[in-house]
């Protein structure tokens, strides 16, 4: 199966889902849909998170399954948490920049609204 792409291959900006389709009844939804932070993780990070959930969040069980030390599992989880925090902070920072530009008159209300929609209100 093809990997879910979340970054533009041309400019490396965040992609947005714009169409969702039901394979059963053929219903289509068009719009701007935010891609959850978990899906923006690298495939190996997402696999780690999936294994972590399947092990009921037990670092000890993860260490046994992956055959690595407990501290290594803890460090890996901390790195992934850091990447998730960075993704969320990037969104918050972009929203702040847009609102700041609106306040300073560098963006019109309409432009700010469109920019905020792209970021995901």
C-alpha cells in the first residue's frame, strides 16, 4: 500500500486533505481537512507508537518485544513526544504569526481568515 504523504514533494510545505470518499456508498466530501499530528510522524515513529499502544503503554513490554533496553525505549518515546510537540507548536506559532500580521495591518481580515483555515483553526 502507498505511504500517506503529508509534505509537498516540491516545496516541503504541509499538505491538506481536500477530499474524502466513502467506498461503500460513493459519498464525497470536499473541504480542507487537517491531517492529525500522529499521521505526520515518520513511518517508523508511527509503527513505534502503534506497538506502544498494543503493549498497553508498557515500556517494559515494549523493551521485551523490540529486544532493546528499557532506557532505549524510554528515549525513543521521548524523541517521538518531542516531534509531536514540535508539530503542534509549529501550528500554534503559525496561527500567532497570522493574528499578529492581522493586528499590524499586514493582512486583511479576509486574508487572515483564509490563512487560518489553511493552518486549521
